[in-house]
C-alpha cells in the first residue's frame, strides 16, 4: 500500500497519548494536543532528557515499560524512536484510569456553589487551627451537581491532614481543556489543590475511598492533596 500521500497528523492529534518530536538540540518540532497539556506539569528539558535516556542505540524505536507520573498524568510505558540524527520522538502510554466502584447517580446530586461549600468547611477547620491559610478561588465557577455531605466529609478529612502545618494554601480553579466522562457525557474538571510544608498521611486511604465514591480523582503527595472534580451540570 502506498502511504506517502496520507496525512497522519490528524490521527496523532486525536490520540490521547502524548507525542513529541524533538530536534537533536532539544527543540520541539511537533507535539499533539495532549502533549501541550502535559507541558503544564513538566519541563521540555526533562522530557527531552527522558527521550535520550530511553532511545535505542541504533536507528529505529524502543518501547520501555516504566512508571511515570506528572500530576494527573500517569504512564506505564514509552516509545522512543529516530530515523536520523536530526530528530527524535517520544510517545507516552497512559496508565488505565481508576475504575470507580459504582456509577454516579447524577440525578440525585444537588446543584451546589462549591465556593460556598469550601468556605464553610474552611471556617470549621479554622476553629481548630489558627495558623495562616491562603485561599485563592475562581468566583466565576458555575454551580454544579455534587454530593454535598460526602464532599464536605472529604474536605474535612483533607484539611485535617494539614492540622500541624505552619500555613496552608488552597486554590480552586477550572482546568481549561481537560474533561472527564461521566455517564457517557463529557464534563469539565474543577481542580482543588491544598498544600503546605507538611501534612499527616495516616488517613490517605480513607481520603482515596471517599474521593472515588464521588468519581473524584485524588492525587496524594508528600506536601499536597489535589482533587479533580467533575463539573456536572
């Protein structure tokens, strides 16, 4: 089959696996849409270094199984290839998403102003912790459907892990260009990030369970907890 006249670029753009083509000097020659999002969490130099580290010794390609995570991106393998000494490509393979225990019954959820719900739980937290707390939210976020009781319980669990922190930072914003499928419908994502110089980790498993019940992606790190909440209309 003669493929020289076929434009494969659209197929690469549609792929939800990040693909990047570098020059020999590390300059980006091409990247697909999802790779653009990935660069919001990792530097160009770091990914170029990874490409060089996992490149085959001769012309061609090599696939390597490994575990890589950048914020909400989780990869289980990558392929690095080159046909000449001027260009090198890298493609990442997304790890399977967490399977939630049961479907989300969106018709039973209440339309909620998440800013008000967040502020109420912060006020409760501050009755137990008087250390400085910085809050940055997007007041233009529209009300959306959420299980208020379960989400408040999740927030309280999360905030309590920062009880011994000298200061706490909380940001709430809409993730531009990112979506999640809920009941076969594409929904936008609201990101809540809580961070400090330290936190407790003894309730991390409970936090993950509570988050999964609301189909909320939970990213736990040493000094932060990030939630990606479906904005269900």
